[in-house]
C-alpha cells in the first residue's frame, strides 16, 4: 500500500499548476530583463492595464453575463462593495510599498542587510498560511482536520529552519520593530483582501472579470498617486525619495525599445497572473495561491547572487511537500491521516447514501439502485460542480415505467 498518493484531482487543478509557472516567469523576467533602471510607476500602469483587460473576457469568449445581472443588492450596496475592494487593494499596496521603501533605506544605511525583496519569504508565507486558515474558518466556514494542522506545523517549522540558516531573524532585528510591524500588518491586509474577493464571488456572485476590473482600477489609481507625488517633488533628481530618484534616472536614460518590450510583456504576464489567481480563488480558495507565491519566492532566493547556502533547498522541498498535503493535492495514506480529506469524505457520503451493505446485487459492480426506477453508475467518477458539491446523475432503469414529471 502506497503511503503517499494524490488526492481528488480534475481539470481545474491545471489552474493551480499554471499559476506558479506564471509567477516563476515574472520573477525571472524582473531579474534578467536587460534594463539597468526600473520605473515602478510605468510598470504599475502596465500592470493595471493587463489586469483590467480581463474585463473583456466574456466578450472574447462569448460568456453569458446573466450572472452579474442577477445580483441581489442595490446600486448603493454595489458601490459600497466595489469601492471597499479598491480601498482594500490600495491599503495593501501602499503598506507594501512603504515597507519596501523603508527596507531599501535600511539597506543603504546598513550594508549587512540582505536583499529586502527576498528575505523573510519563508517566515512570512508561514504566517500568511495561518491567517488564511483562520479566515477560511470564519468567512466560508471551512473545516480543518488533523492532516491540515500537521501540515501547517511542519510548513512553519521548516520555513523557520531556512530563515535561521539564512540569518533572517538577525535581519529582522536590524530592520527595527516598525518595519516588522508594517510587514506583518501588510500580510494581514493581504489575507483580508483575498478572502473579500472570495466573499464577493461566492456569496454575492460578482463575476471574476468585474473583480479584475476593480483591481485594475485600484492599480491605476495607485500609479497615478505615485506619479503626482513624483512630479510635485521639487528636488527631482536630487530627491531623497527613492521612487522619485528612480523615476528621473529612468527618464534621463530612456530607451524606447526596452520600454516597449518590458511594458508589453508586463501587460501580458499580469493579465494571465491575475486571471489565474482569481480563478483559483473562485474554484478553490485563496489558500491555493500559496503554491504560486511559495514557488516564486523560492526562485527569487535561488537566483539571488548573494545567497550561497543552497542546501536550504532541502527544507524548501519539505515545506512544499507539506503545503501540498495541506491543500490535499497529496494525501498521507497512513495512521488515518487521509480519513478526513475531501475526497474520502465525499466517498463516505456516497457509501452512506447507498447503504453499508448495498441495496441489491449491483453492489461491487460500480452501480447501485436508488429505487425501482433510478440507479447511480460509476459512483467513484461522480462529478462536482463549481462549489465542490456532488452532482449525482440518476439514470433510468426502465424508461417505459417512469412517469413524466
């Protein structure tokens, strides 16, 4: 008997596969694109455009938009819900930008501080994993069992081992309490943001293309705010503000070819990144996008030229393994740890529905009768709808004896 096996997988899990791939491509693109100076504002405008273009998906794919017309809340409530999402995105993005800026200042003042865009990834994602679990219990009433808690504990432990080896906790002390507080608050807001998206789609039936349009608007407003701040900075090239300094350095060394190549690529990459992440949240829950973030953060660590402790890959792989256990993509088939996975709970539900001993001679032949008129065939292949509810197809045993509804 195999001690490890795959959980219930279907075609929707391709979303979970492609999202990390896109995140890796984005990480490699940011690292190796032949541009010495980055312009955060122009990139943010391109990002907002890429995300906003998802709004046209129903027109391109001819998807029915009746769902969005059946929302049971007034225009005032709609404005409230939509503006709340934009505000949540802006708060998260601003806090993240402030934290990154403060880390960069610390990097300039203390040469012992490592790359602020890289360090802390393993510790922070463990913290976010815990927050996402709590949020799913409170908001969508998810149930968690022994294998979930074992996976969370193992994930956090191996992540902290990596951080100890890399000296991250020394770095945290160097940053100071204010930066650490802002960073952890940012993770908290990020959790609220993702589960608010889940709430809008699952409870209020807001289509994913509307969600992405709102996020694109938020990114556009953020870029515009940054642009106004830069243009009104009287110091310009001599400014101490890193955003302003980088903006004018980029303008003074402007290259049309590099500009077009980078921003067109950003539009394409963030179109697919945002689309895949939103669909993962819709079909599963925000916990699943941890796979993409964990993968991309590790790639960022691995390609960092300053890092030489590559044996941390052992602990990363262990982290990744337990993340897959947590998401039930992999099952631990021993000590009853896979007893309460979603797949096995659904199978027990089918068995309870049919009776422990079966109803007739069809038991053991992958079919059983419900009554004199209907049967279920191939119960192990019963499909699920988008809300992960069982869809049981009842087939008529004898159509001549079935009365019309």
